């Protein structure tokens, strides 16, 4: 029974021995520090890129972080073998430090090294000498982010892979596909992957006449604005609309200015949040910053209007410029009404009194007054004088009170007119700002 088991394991043992012998023979005279020279043609390195996840887009530092699967392939004639000599073995797996490896790098890498290269992942080698090296990597690349249309912006980032040391005559970069692999892409909550294309470029070296090749993976992403609309734009519009309520608050309450100042501070907080999120780039200021600036100017205008209305409300002087204007308008309106009266007849003359009649009336009145004065005593005259003084004081008090009431009525009229005019002006300004936001949303097909 034991002999039967050993006999069944004999082919596996022989195959393992051939595998070890193959690895030993291949690496016996192999020099990994020298580029393989297989004729006059350069080594063609094929690269493929499978986008796995968009991890982060740092607008402040302008860095794109992604999780990707990189696939490299090239032919090494020094690693080929005859399958018939090694029991039909088609492929082997070796540690990557055992063989020559092309110095492929990400040109705009934001880190020191390209993660995944020269690590513990193994390479796959077939009998023809074709080497395949697949590895996962976390890439951080520099990307010129244009935030002018934030949060409706579309960003395009290029990831260029190529050899750092070898020219195109020694190592040539080639792309396997014209479209990047996004079959296993995980959906991002903030960004939407619009396009993922691949192209090969040849550029001339700046310090020599030789050229070098690179494969560029272009990632085009579009921001999902729903979060920013709900957290920034719509609340700022609502806060600006609250500033309009100051025109409906009575001046006696003393809250006209406080509500405008509170709204202004709230918009300043929103603007601070935006400035912390976006890069400090004066060349491409986002239109959203201008929108917040417009809202702040609008609220500042509302605050100024409220101050003017309160100034009118607390007028005490009778010779104020506002009182003069309203009295001038009232007088002008009365004159126009008098001029429009058609019943006034200049031919009507009041009846004339004769000289005899006037003389008789004057004589009778003089005799009557003289008689009454003779009948009055000194005490009655004193009482009458005191009564006249009291009546005069009451008349002056009533006149002052009437003038104060008239002044207050005039001030209230001016205040209502100015407050109504400012309210209409503020509503029109707010509607203009709101229509600008709606047109931006329709322009970006939101």
C-alpha cells in the first residue's frame, strides 16, 4: 500500500525537480543589472492600467490620489527556454528582484516611489521569455485643478508612465488598449468618472537629441455638486433671503440692524469655508466666490438701507432735510389742486359798506365798551387778565402738541415711503442673484 502511494507521487516529484532545474538553469548565467540586448530592436514595455478607486482629490495641494492595478509586460530573450527539455513547463513565477526590471516611473508622482514596484510581488515568465508583472498600487499624482466653475467643475488629470533612464532607442513604451480599464471601478460619492483614455506620446529630450516615449492615462472626472448645493449654495441663498425680513420689522423693535449684521456674519462664515476648501490660486478664482461676495454686498446694502430708515425714524428736528422735502411736495400738490379748481370766479366782489354805516357801528361799539369798562371793578379785570393768560398757555400747548403730531405723521410717511422703496430694490437685487444661480445650474445640465 505504501509503495502504491509513493508511485503515485513520483510524477509530481519529477515535475518539481524539472521546475527547480529550469529556474537554476535560467538564472545560472543571468545578469539582472544589465538591460537585455536581443538584437538591434529596443525592448518594448507594454503597460495597462485598471482604475480601481478615486480615493481623494486635494484641491489645496492639487493632488489626485487613486487606487489602481498596474500591468507591465516585456520580452526578455535571456529568460526563454525549450519546454520539451523541462517536461513541458510553460511558465514559471519568480521574485521580481531575481530578474532585470525596467525603471518605469510615474513622471508626476507626488510621492518618493511608485508603490508596488520592487516589492514582494512575483513576476510571471513564459517559455518565450515574455515577462508579466501585475501589482496593485496607490498613486498620488500632481494635477492642475481648475476650480473656476466649482462646484460644477470638470477636472482632467494625466498620468504619464515611462522609463526614467532609457531613451526610446533602448526602451519603448506601448499601450495595450486605447481605453483604460474601469471594469472594477468603485463609484465615488463626490466625483463621477467621465472618461478614461490612453495614448502614447514621443517627446524630444531637453538635454540631448534623443527622444523618449511615454504612455499617458487621461482621467476625466466631474464633481457631483449635490453636497455643495445643499451645504453651501442653498443655505447662503436662504440666509440672504432672511436679510429681506429686516424691511418688514418695525423700527420701534430695534432689530432692523441686528438681523442684517447677523446675516452678514453668516455669509462671512460660508465664504471662509469655501476659501479653506479651494486652492490659493489667483489665476482661476471660482465664480462661487463672486456669488458669495455679491450676497455679502447685497446684505451690506440691506444693512445700509435699514440704517437710513432708522435715521429717518429718529428725526427730532423740525428743519430736517427729509421734512423740508416732504413739505415741499405737499405744498406743490396743494398749489396744483388750487390751480385746477374751475369754480373760482374772480368777478365776484364782496359787498361794500357805506361810510355812514361804518361810522355808526364804530360809535355804538365805542359807547358800549366804555360803559362796560366803567361797570367792571378792579378785581374782575384782574381775573379776566389771569384767565386770558391761562387760555393763551393752553393754546400754545395745544399748538405745540399739534405740531409734534404733524411732525411725527410726516416722519412716519417719509419712513414708510423710503422703507418701501428700499424693500422693492432689495427684492429685485435678490431675484437677479437667484436667477444667476438658476442659469448656472441649467448651463451645467444639473
